[in-house]
């Protein structure tokens, strides 16, 4: 691991939202849902954690230090996470059709 490697954590809110999405798709989505949870977790670990600044600042959580980022998964789901010098904190996931101005991320 490089000296710049960060630990990461999945917040309970992220896990709860991901589980809710999975349940919804299991009922309504058929094959579309089969590997969603695994694919999202892999995306977070392999893509976000590996290169947390590859995604733009979260436009509804702007800070001077651009701590909050927003990654889009499969054009349908937004993953909001916070980057600090030691940690990548994966906060929540939501469908991009939702009004994100009303979201609570922490």
C-alpha cells in the first residue's frame, strides 16, 4: 500500500439505502437486481477508494476543501462520500431520479 492509502468505511445509512434498493429491485426488477449489491460494493472499493478524487465535488454539499464527492454508478445511482486525509467515508446511495436537495447524508 502506498503512503497515501486511506482506510474506508461504509456508513450504516449507505448500507440501509443499498439494502432498500436491493429489496425494491428484487420485487420489481428481475434480473436487473441479481448482483446489484455486490457490484455497488465492488465499485466503491475498486474505483472510489482507489481514486477518490476522480469524481466531482458533490454539488449540494460544497465545502472550501471539497470534502464531499458524488460518484454515479450505472447512470442510475449516486454514491455520496467524504474524503479526509485518512479516511474515505461512504455516506449514502440514492437513485438519481430523487430530489437530492432533500437528502440527509450523515
